[in-house]
C-alpha cells in the first residue's frame, strides 16, 4: 500500500513530530521539497565560535587532503582520540571513548546499528527531523520499535565523549570544505533501495517521478551504477550541499570513502525512479 500523509493518522505523521533545532531553519521547512529547491547555508549554533582554533588551522589548508589532516589532528587533540604509540609504555587502561569515526564506521556496516541510532538522534536534536525508521517503522509511541531506538540512541557506549559536539564539528567541517573547495550548492546523487512504497508522499512508481519521504539520515551514492549495488530501485535526487554531513574524500580515513557514500539529512525529496 502506498502511504500518503493524508492516509496516515495524524498522530502517526512524522511531520507532526518535528521539533525545534539548532540551525535556524524551521524543521518543517528544512524537511520540505521547497528547501531543496531553494537551499540555504546552515550552521549548528555556536559550533564555529566554540571551535575557532580549528577554522584558523583550516584557513591555511592547501587542498582537501591537507584540510582533512588538520581536522583529524584537531579532533584527536580536543576529544582525546589519539591512538597510543606502540613504541611507548602501555598507558593505564582508560574508558572507551566514542568518536565520530566509530559512528561512521558502524553506519557503513549497518544504518540500523546502535551507531546509526546515535547518528539519527544527532540529526533529530540538531535539525529537528524525527526518524521514521530504525530496524522497524517508528510510528505509534510508545512501541517496542521506539523503545529500542531510544535505548540505542542514548546508549553510553557510543554516547559519551561529547559525541554530539564531535558530530557538530564534523558537519561544520563538511560545510566549510564544500564552500572552500568550490563544491556546487546542490549535487545530483543516487540511492539504491528495495523498499519504496511506504515512503511515497505524492505520485506513484508508475510515474517514475514522485515525492518521497526519506529517513532523517540516509546514504546516497555518487553514481547510479554504485547505487544499484544496494537495491533494485535506484532513486535520483538533487541534494543541497547544506544537507550533507559527509562526502567521499572529506576525511583521509578510509571509513566510508571506499563505498563512495554521501550521508544526507533526510525529509521530503522529489526523486526520479528506475528499476534495475
């Protein structure tokens, strides 16, 4: 069954759960096709000011690889992410420290992992967009699906060491990089999937063009061919750069780069659809 918003009980509509956010754009607008058609720059409130030292370092970067090295050095120093030197005496055991890299790595294995829940929770708190799926549809509250999502979103293993602040800085670095190195305001991307009908808001599969509601954080690919490896249906959409958290080459770490994966803030998107 194709689900349109007017066919879903009002208390189940994710658009009614949109909340306040930290980017200065009302969540209902940010999650709409109108924002995608006329995107604007966004910033997580206070992040650049609180990390002014990082952006002074980045000002001297020669290229993206140099900027990525400077970013990694800053994050290691500020959040204590350095790996111990094998040539030095082993330090006293310390508590596991969550890091943005571990979250990205977990997402790469499974978007419905505990790391994925933390990332979706960050989008929820910063952009005001509520997820509608994590292992199962997030509809009626309370429900087992919502209980599982909340437990994983707030789990201490991946939700310590100022993890939301780390993600704030990652987002701002992504936005700085796109502006500094001449990325376009929007970019055509592709997403492979095997589940479509529950996401359609307007139109139908027969039209091959419709409006779809995507989860609050989703993966896209840089090419249609690569997207086709992840599902029989391939979606094509214009993605605003301001709704990107990660793109291949942003970091020098291998995490997600090999997959050609772009992490995108979700909401409603006009998409073109093809099968196979």
